[in-house]
């Protein structure tokens, strides 16, 4: 049986003071049983603050991105070593807000959702391998845009992203990866993917892993759903057999909502 993993992606929300207030609100509201693993992914600058506050709690720490080099002349980048030192065990990789695969030569800086940080299947693979090599658990995001869904390309895009992310990854390492199926059109829009469709695509992620690594690795890999997960839809999503948890954006910034999503995880 795979555990349920609920991760909060705070995105660019949370000064240290705000992060502290959110956690102090959240911690007493979380269920005390072990129905789900709970991860929070604050901005880099709040990682140390959050790490201090989650000592002796059930909450685990993740970052929102990582560079694949350990050190060097890479202005603005953060290495796996830095994340480990600050207490991270998880790292989100390849979020659609960081991928720039829309073929837009000049990003639209006023677009409601930016996708201009230049990640692609190659950089996602490098980041994922670097994370695994250092013992971090990657939460690797995959998912199609609205245009790709309307063109009937969902399965091809998602399977390609999964295969590319796992290129040159050994089976025992692949088994540790958490995938997050996040259809781009469902992120921050309030438009959640129907539970049966989310279950189908999460199943496709697992099948893609199985084709490459066999049943044991496929059975070990966790596949989360992300995109407008809220307290009122979490229970149905988390009850799906192929969905092993949620990657939560907006609702992870509200303590009561995030705690309710954790509480919606099935009790095994
Ligand atoms: P929302 O939950 O705000 O739709 O964001 C989802 C997401 O992008 C999590 O990584």
C-alpha cells in the first residue's frame, strides 16, 4: 500500500513572518493520525524559518525548485547541497509555472500564469537526477495545457514528460520519485479535473513507469494530483485508486483548508 502524500506548494507566498503565522495556525489543526504524509514547500527564503517551526511535528519540508550543480558560477541558483543543509527532504521539479514549453519567444510578463523560467524535459531530468543523487525526493510535475488537451494530446504529452524525466535514472532511484499530475488548465483556475479523468491520467503516469521499469517500481511510485484541490473536492480525488495524494497551491495558504485536505485522505 502506498502512503497518501499531501504537499502544499506555497509558490511565491510567504515572507518569514507570514510563513510563521501560517504554520502556527496550521499545526494544531492537522489530524494527529498518520493517514497522510504532510509536506510544505515555502519559498527559499522561508525554508529556515519553517524548518525551525516544524521540529517535532509531523510536517516535512520541501523546496520549489533546485539547480543540478552542487556549486559554481550560477547566479541566483540553489543547489541540492543547500537544500539538504537547510533541512529539505523534498523538492518540486518541473512545475508548469517554471516550464517554458509554450513556444512563446518572449514571455508575456503580465499573463496570469507565467511559464517563462525555461525549464523543459531536459532540465527537468537533470534536476531530478541531481535531487535523487543527493537523497532528496523529487516531486516531478507533469501535465498538459488546455490547447494540448483540446487537441487530444494529453496522453502523449504526459507520457513524454514522464519518460524524459526518468531518462538515465536507475530503477531503485525511480521508485522514490513522486509524480504530480497537474493539468495546466486546472492550476489556479478553480477548474478541477474530474476525479475519474485525474485517476485515468495518474494511471497513465504509472503505466509509463511500468513500461520502463516493470511492476514493482510502478507500484512503488507515488502519483499525486494537483490543480484546484480544495476541501470540497479532495475526498473524491484522494479516494481514487491511482491518486496517491495532492499537490495543493492556493488552498495550502489557508490553514483550515489545507488541514481539511489532509483530513480528507482515506484512513487505511
Ligand atoms: P492550485 O491548487 O492553486 O490550483 O495550484 C496547484 C499547483 O500548481 C500546485 O503546485
